[in-house]
C-alpha cells in the first residue's frame, strides 16, 4: 500500500512537471490567426497575394520565430509550401497562387504550431 502511494505521488509530480516545460524556458508558443485570405477571397493561379496574420498578441519570447505557409485541401494539409523561413512577426508575406484544380482551399500558417485560414476559392483548372 505504501509503495503504491509513493508511485501515485511520483506519477502526479511527473505529470505536473511535464505540463509546464514551456514556462520554465520563459518562451511562449505563438499561433497568430490568419486575417487574409478570408472566407470570401477568390484567388487566380499565378497571382501574388499578401497573406496577412495578426501579430498584436505576440509574446516577448517566441519559441520559433520562423514561419511557413502551406496549402490545405479537403481538411488535410498538403505538402505544398507557398512560403518558408520568413519572420513570423512580419504579419504579412507575399505568396504566388499555385496552379491547382479549381476549388475551396485553406492556408496553414506554421510557427510553433499551425493556424488555419477560413476556406477560400482558388481558380486554377477545371477538375
Ligand atoms: C525573455 O527572454 C529574456 C532573455 O532570455 C529574459 O530575460 C526575459 O525575462 C524574457 N521575458 C519574458 C516575458 O519571458
Ligand atoms: C464568413 O466570415 C464572416 C465573418 O467572420 C461570417 O460572418 C460568415 O458567416 C462567414 N461565412 C461563411 C460562409 O462561413
Ligand atoms: C502586397 O504588399 C506589398 C508591400 O506592402 C504591396 O506593394 C503590394 O501592392 C501588396 N499586394 C497586394 C496584392 O495587395
């Protein structure tokens, strides 16, 4: 019974210490919301557009300050990278609209974690 209790206590302490590794490093996860494109945006293949996100809530110390923008389709993130290695604090970055099948797409902005844009339309080629 005593051993069981010690194990139980250890498990709790271990769980607590694992729950706050980020705060111990004094760095914060930053997942800024995408503000453009919106759900009414229509892009045509080959155009250049400025993807925009809100950096007003950025913490002082960011874990990963480099961003990447990928295309998402049918609820899945595709391997198609539209931009990579830019400063996530810029709040905007130009991308060239890829040539895809016409339809509804989303963007994912990766920093520490991913944030999705709403679904918007890309005009490419008919299915
Ligand atoms: C940010 O990092 C610096 C240097 O590591 C540290 O001195 C400072 O306290 C941190 N600030 C916050 C708000 O975590
Ligand atoms: C598009 O976004 C606006 C503003 O956030 C919202 O009011 C509207 O319901 C959205 N429309 C669709 C089709 O999701
Ligand atoms: C994107 O931003 C650049 C720099 O601010 C600006 O010159 C350009 O006109 C913008 N493009 C669009 C499509 O808004």
